[in-house]
C-alpha cells in the first residue's frame, strides 16, 4: 500500500519526498523523486549522447595523440577547466535570478555579456 501524506499546515506538497496524491494527475501516488526523474533522465541521456561525440573526435586524432602523448596530459586539465567554467556560469545565473538581476526581458543582454566575456578573456 503506497504512503499517503497527511495534511499539515506547514507542509509544502512540492517539497515532500513521500508519496502524495495529486488529483490533477489522476490521483496516482507519486513522489517528488519520480516527478523530477522523468525530465532529468531525458536530459542526462541527451548529454551522454552529446558527450559521446568527444570520443569520435579523439579517435580521429589517435595518430596525433600517439605521436605526441603529452597532449593527453593537457586534455584532463582542459576538461577540468571547462567543468569549472560551466559551474561558475550556472551559479552566476542562479544568483542573478534569485536577486532579480536576471528577469524576463533582460536575458538577451545577459547572454550578450556572457558571450563577450570569453572573447575578452581569450585575448588575455
């Protein structure tokens, strides 16, 4: 028998991890984890397929990598730096949304600024 949530005045149904009845979904018990899993799983599979392209690129340069193995040492540094830069951008966007610095209508200006920054950094 699935768990059902007992109403409590301080509870927020959207943050509960136990099963809740959602009438607008046909009354089937569903957890927040199950609700979040569907869109995230699709996104993760898409990212996996996209990142698999890097193996095809590396394979096409296998001769170069065999002749110059020192390049492999720099690949790990490049991947790490890319991950850090992506995390920084995500944190800045979330902060901007939370503080109201980014809102509907300002996203274009924000994206333009974010596209100019890497070009300026590359010149340094």
